[in-house]
């Protein structure tokens, strides 16, 4: 008995060792079934622990049951998630330089930095940026700010390039010579600004001005009886020349504000005051036309108080002079006040430095080419100098003063007309001297490149707005589709009783009437000087745009050419505005053939009136129905007409006004119009009549309408064409 138990225990021990050896090396296939099961029982994990499936090279052990396979796969997924979390996110190297372009998309920046798009979008969100889409455009500065968050060094495109800069103004100007004061004459149109300047320089400028009003900035040097030289700038007073007045105020030392004693403070007077105050320029008030009977200059001074102009006799520090520019009264007092104020200001300028000046006006002159009026601020301008203004450069070929006399050089506060410009400079541009022609060309190219970059950056927001609207629309559509899919699933699974309606897709309705686009008038603007071209363009932009709008296709200085006609002809019924310039006969014939209208004018307010009239003429006509008379249908008759046919006649009585056969008529039944058309017959008894008046009875028939009933109201009306306006 004991021996049998010993043999049995020994046999079990041997089977257990054999099964251990077979499982560990995977090559013992003859282990007993009981031994393997005993091994499993000994190695069985506790109930609180999860059993890990054994793996071979091909995957989970085939000995596992089907329920264990799901557990194994779940464990594999958890391991993958953990490995992904442990995997370090690749970031750009700290301190490395990254070249940032002028503009870049979010997706492009992610690739440039080598970071995932979603990580970059989260970073941008934390920075408070709203351009959270891969195709949104970023400016170079925005991209650089994002790059700094990744601790890299952004390198933006070089914005320096060759450039010219004015020399700094010395702290001590006492060692430099004095210069003449620059005085700008400002005020409302027709208040006598140019007449005042005529009297000061003993000339007749007004006689040469179209319509007797100034339409350019005139620059003149005047020598007073005392020997003092003064440079005067005469600015136009019309509302269209606001930009010119602003330039005049910014380029001056003293403003002489001319106010007519018989007219008072007017809109351009207020504007001139504001320009002078904004430029922080001292003001002298010249109350003109004081020779007229019944005027009271003190009322003008009181009126000026409400605009911040307090004269000396009212407790302020602004001088006021009573003058008559036409008779020359008060001129000496005004000149003395100007020279005294100039001495107090102690105006000085360097003469031995590269020139710095301002473009007053620019134009194209026959036989001279591109010409610009230049006011020298510092330094000395000489023939042969190379100068740059904006995106135009010039080697000074010749210069003339305001009287047409040729000059070789001009110093501070002097004004000259400069010839030799390669392109027409813009009024208001700063003029700086360059050492060589190549330097001037490089500066101009650099400025043109910068201008293009600014234009590109200006269009960024518009492009992003379009993309933002597209994304929002797509997001709404996706949300609708998702909600629809969920509702369909709920219906098929018994969670809702009705089948959902599919989401509405906004498709263009071909049959729907399209909204009428605002008609446009294509316009080419040509003028004698850049300032007037600028003024005309600004006036066109201020026109109301609700009913019709002006579209400026091109603008420039100089006479009308065939190329201008070609540009205008690209639009429907194009127009060329020629201000103070002409078109030769050949150009006029080409314009006639191409059906392009050339509007010529020399007076700004007349031109603006003509433009408004032209715009109104392009509007579709607008008619209103004026009721001429009313009648009530009392009885219906059938009568025989030519061809043995019968027609329905409405016997009626006129209740008001006149019923006329030539006018159109409406049939109104219970307050609703059931017919509008022509009157085919109008009779009194058997006689055809042209009209019938109040109280008379008549018979009437309509063309194409016989459903007239007793009690209907007949209205006779005429269509009246309304006078249209732009507003």
C-alpha cells in the first residue's frame, strides 16, 4: 500500500518535471495531459490579477480560448497608446534660424517649423489668434511671433534695401543763415486769395485762372518794398482740393487765412483753420473786402472764435488785418505783420548739405516733358543734381523760377520748376539728393518693391475673410449631415416615429431673378497737373454709389492719347475726363469711332456738375402714374362693330377729372387692379370722342379685355418721367 502510494507520487513528480521542460522549450510534445493541467493549476494567477495571454512570434497562443483573445487585443491597444504617449514630440531645434517669407499659410508654417499642424493650431489658439485653419494666410510678422513660441530665431525678409534719408536737423541752428519765410494763403473759394497775391507781387494771376478761381498750388517768391523776400503758396479754395490745402499747410511757416467780410466763415475756411491747427502753424487773419459798404469786420472776428481763432483785440494772440486786396488797402500792414512774425520765428536752414525739398505740383508740358514745381526746404539744388521723389528720379536738366527765368541754383525757401524727370513725381513727395544715378535707380526699385509688398499684405485680410466664410459654411453642412445620419439611425432602431427630412442644400436657383448689379460708368481721368488729377479722383469717390458708381480705370497727367481711348473703350460707354488738357484730332476721331465720350473742362465745379449730370443720364428712367380722371361702370352693352362682330361696351359716368382715349386706363374691382392697358373705343352715344369730363356719360371698350362688370372703377392715367438724382 505504501509502496503503491510512493510509486504514484513518484510518477506524478516525473510528469510534472516533463511538462515544465516541454512548455519552457516548446519542443516536448509528449507530456502527459494531467501533468500539463497540474502545471496550469499551480501557475494560475490570483482572481484580482488579469491573466496576460502568452504570445508567440505569430501572435497570441493558440491554446487561449476565444474569450481570452478579446482581452489580448485590448491589452495590445493599451500598450500602443502608452507607447504613443511616451513617444517624444519632435520639435524644431532651439535657437536655429528659420527664414520666414512675407506671407505664408498655416500649413506652410507647420512644415517650415517641422511640427504637426494640430499642435501649431493649438499654439496659435493659446496665443489668442483667430486664423485657425490650415489654409489661412499669415503675415511675416504673425509667423515670426508664432515661431518665437517654438524658441527658434525667425529671419524676416530684408526690409532695408537702398534708401535715402534726410539728414538730422542740428540742435544749434544759430550758425546757419536765415531764410525767407514760406507763407501759405488759405481760405474759401472766391474770397480773394489770388487777388491778394496779385497785389503783393504786382501781377495779374487771377486773369489767367479758369473761371477766376485757383485750381493748383501756385508757388511765388515776392520781394517786398522793405527788401524782404517771402515765398508764397496759393492754394485752391474749392472743396475738391482738400488734399492740396493740407499739403500747403504742412509745407509752410505761416498761414494767412483770408476771410471775406461780406461772406464770413465758410466750409473751406473751417477746413483751412483745421489744417493750420493740425500742422501747428501760426496764423494771420486777413479780413478781405472791407471796402464794401455795410460790412463789419468785428462780426468775422467773433465768428472765428467758435473755431478756435482768437484775435488780439479779443484777448488772443492771433493778428488780424483789415484789407482790400482789389484796391491794395492794408497791404503794407499785412506785409509788416508777416515779416515781424518771421523774425520772431528766426527761420534758418543749412545751405551746404544735400538738398531736401517738397514736390508742390507736377505735370507734362509740351516740349519740356515731365515738369515738377519744387520747394527747397534745406540745402541747395543745382542743375546736374540727381534727386529722387517717391518712385521717380531726375537728373536736373534745367530750372526756371515762377516768372520763367532760367536759374542755375536755388537755396532754402526757393521755388523752381525742375525739368528732367524720368517719371512724373506725385505732389507732396519728399525730394532727396542721391550721389549717383545708379543709387537713385536702386532706391526707386526698392520703394516700388516695398509698395507691392504692402499691397500684398493689404489683401491678406480679405482673402482670409473669404476662406473663413467658406469654412463656416462647410462646418454647418457637416453638422447638418451628421444630425441627419443620427436621426436616420434612430428611425431604423425605433427611437423616432417619423423619417427625418434630409438637410437643405443651398443650391443656386437658376429660375430665381438675380439681384440687379449697380451699373458702373468706366472713367479715365487726365489732367494738367497731378494735384488736379488727385482732386478729380477724390471727387469721383465721394459721389453716391447706391444707384450708379464711377469706376476709375486709369488716371494720369498729360493730354488725352489713343491709349487712353483704348482703356476707356474696354468698358461699356466709357468716358474720358480731360481737365485742363486736350485731345488732338486723331485721338478725337478714334474716340468717336470707339463711342468713347471725352469731357473737357477747365473749371472744377463745372466739371463736377457735368459728371453728376452724366451719371444721372446713365440711370434707367423712372416713371410714376398720374391719374387724370375716374369713372364708374353703370351698365354693360353689346354693340355691333365693323365686320358684323359684337363687342362689350361699358356705359360709365365720369366722377372726377377727365377720361382720355389716348391715355392708358386701369380697371379697379373691389380695390384691386384687374386690367391695365389701352382704350380701344371711347364714345358718346354713337359718336367717337377723344375725351370726356366730369359728370358726362360715355361708353368705353378696352383692347384685349372684355370682362368689365358693373360697379368697376375706371382710372385714366398718364406716365410722368421723374427727374432722377444720384442720392
